[in-house]
C-alpha cells in the first residue's frame, strides 16, 4: 500500500476588483462634487456609467468592469509584462480612463501618482495576448472571467508597451 503525502495547504486569496476600485475614493481630488454627489461607491458609479453608455445588463457590466480593474492593476504592478485586452474587457478599461477624476485617483493610489498612459495600437493583434493576459491575471491572484477573455482570445488590442508608463 502506498501512502499519499499531501503538501500543507496554502491559503490563496483572490484579489477583489470592487475593493481595489473603491479604495481610490479618498484619492479623488478633481471634480469631487461630480464624483461624490450621488452617494454611490466608485464601483457603483462606474457600473452606472457603463449601463448609461452601453447596451448591456448589469451582470455583464459588473463582469466587464471587474476584469478591466484586474487588467489595470496588472498593468500598473507589472509594467514589464506585455498585456492586452479584447473588445469586451476594453470597454471597461476605457470607462475607467474616461472618468478622469477616478483614473487620476487610480494612478495616485496604485501608480505612485504617475499618470498611466493609454497608447493603443490601431491594428489589433491576433497572437493570443488576451489568453496569456488572462493566465497572467490568474497567476497574480485574480479570478478572471474565462468567457470574457476567451471570446477575444486571439483578437487583442494591446497598448504600446514602449511608451513611457503605458498599458
């Protein structure tokens, strides 16, 4: 009889995109009345803006925003890794960038106050960067939405990693 010895279980915590996004609220310094006047959390604000500007149900807006926050955090924390998103997740990334008071707060809180540029290429890439990005996000503790990454897995819109502090 062979005994199977298991290694001690290690705790693996999933990083929560909603908590990461809401943590920027105290860092909002621009147009604070506009951002804070609704009484919503930053997460709820970005969901409301996605629903205002795009035809989707709330569940899809939450999935897209969550994965956009994951991608954004990875691009800030690991600028040396070439990452990219597909069309669906990019909707959420653009939402974060377009809400400039929130984007500046993200840069302040998570990027040491340095502005994180958005420098997309015109041509989409079909080299599997999206799938590799999803795999990388999992490796740093995020629970990615497999469906969102797989749908655009070979059709990616990476930014120019050679531009200073670009994602």
